[in-house]
């Protein structure tokens, strides 16, 4: 990453800590990173996003294992926006899984995630 402002560095650290909480399966901690009015969408690049507030607590709590790995040297930050490339492998109690390579875009306000967009590629 090129030189970042103090705000940008704090935002990157917030996102890194958010991913760490997921990997630890700590749903309570993961939720502390969201603003009350957060929005999430996941999909394919080129499709109109459909924002929602999914129950991430249930998702994390129903996971047998969570492995989210940020691809080295892909994190980018500008003001309130943080982006990275990530590979996810989440295995659930019922035998289903979420696996994929994502470009994630986060916007933050006052240190909290407001928008979280995951685009699979």
C-alpha cells in the first residue's frame, strides 16, 4: 500500500480485525464492526447489487469452520473506502459451504462498516 492517511490506516485495521473475528468464529465481535444501518450485498460483477442486513450471527454460529484469507498486497484504501481480494472457505454444520474468490469493497463511517460488498470472480 502506498502511504495512507491516519483515517485510511485505521479503516484498514478495522477491516483486518473484522476478518480476524470471522476466522475466530466470534460472531459477537464481528458484529461490533458494523454500523446500525449497515448494508451488505454479494454477487457477480456487473449485476445490480441487492442490499440487505443478513443475520451474520447465525451464519457464523452455524459454521463448522471459517477461513477467510486476504490475498497479500491487494488491500487498497482511499478515505472511507477499503478494498481487498479475498478467498473464503466456510463450512457449515449442515454440510453446505461458501467457497470463492471475492473482491470486497467496504465503506466506513466513524470506524464502523456501513457498506460491505462482496463480488465473486
